[in-house]
C-alpha cells in the first residue's frame, strides 16, 4: 500500500493548522499636526494621535495631541501639556518645551513614574538656589550655573547649577538658599557641538527625554517601519521595504522553524509507525 498520499494529506492538515500563526506587522500612515510637513517630524509608531489614528497605531503611553496652533503636545507627564519640539526615532529621543517659557519649573512638576520615558543622554543632577539679590545684580556666575529668570522676582534671583563647586560657592560664599534638587536633561541649541557653552538663562531651554521600549531605533536607522505584530498583544516588529520584507521574515523565523521541525518530526513518526505496521502485517 502506498503511504505517501496519506502522509501528504496529514502534512497539508498541519500546514493549515500552523498557517494562522504566521502574523504580519501592522503599519499605519504618519500623521502631522502642522500642514508644513517639511518643518516638523512625522508622528508615527510608537507615537500616535488618538483622534486621528487607531489604537494599534501607537504603543501604550505614547499618545500625543494637536492644539489650535497646530502644535504637537504631550500631556501624560504633567497636569499641563508640553510642546513637542522634535522627535528622533532612530535615537529614541523627544524634545519638549514649556508653553509658558519656564522649562525648569515644569521639570520640577514632571512625573516620569509609570511612563515609558526617562531623562535623555544629557541628564544631570541640578541644584536650584534662591539668592536674595535682584536679578542682574549678581557678579559673574560660577561655571556651570544659569539664572532662571522666569522663577526670579525683583528682590531675589533663582539660579540652577549642576556643578558641586558652583553649588558650594553660591550657598557658602553668596548666602543663597537651596530650593530644590532635581534630575533633568536640559537641552539647548549647539550644546552637543560646544559642550563648554552654558546658557546664561535656563528659562526657555528644552527638556530631553528618551524611551527604551519599544526598541525601534535600529529599525528606523535601516529605513524600516515599526508596528505591532498581529491584531492583539504588544509584540513589535520591523518591516524594511527595500529589503523585500527580510525583517518581516525574521519575525516569522521562529514560527516557521517550529513548523518545519514539526513537519519533519511528524514525517519521521509517521514513517516509523507505518514501517512498524508493515513489518507487523508482513
């Protein structure tokens, strides 16, 4: 008796069983709050705008919104939204500013707990001090210190510093009082190129945050697009069009290997059982 038709039917049945588990990566089109697209970063996975994109277009905790001024906003970190000034998907960094032009004050109120964000690569410990002197009356500030004009008043000046020596000078020699100690990643233009440059006023600088999960930086560097795998769950995959979906195939590699190994195992078992049966019958 020819056993091959039976084996073929059984293998076909296994294929039909395994086929639904080969999942594709869901991709969503990018979105912009501003029509001037060339001046703004696109909003795409892991970020999304719930009013314009479905739940599966963004990762939990990455919801953004648009205001009447066509600005992109992030509202999940504090009671008032922050303006998104830039996003680097490859570096997994986001830059934020305060609509009221007092970034240090907003950072004091930030709560990054239970969010996907942490302070970026320029994160440092800052000491905020109150000096009982009018703003502008201080002598030259210690290196690594800046005035926070937006938090200062006519009879006192608020200063921020990230250097211990500057803190000691301000507190011991100038009689300033420590108001707060915070961790932050303040960012200003050209700081990466001129690391010795420190702004005289921190009021209107940006704050830099990064995220680790989902990890799509390498996918973006390769020109790919990230998205959820399948219709549910938080598994993330990468699709690279110019590679004819090689990255997508990598996502299926484990499932395909399981399928192939299962077929091989089933074949061996089937041949073994059939051979044993033939020997018994003969």
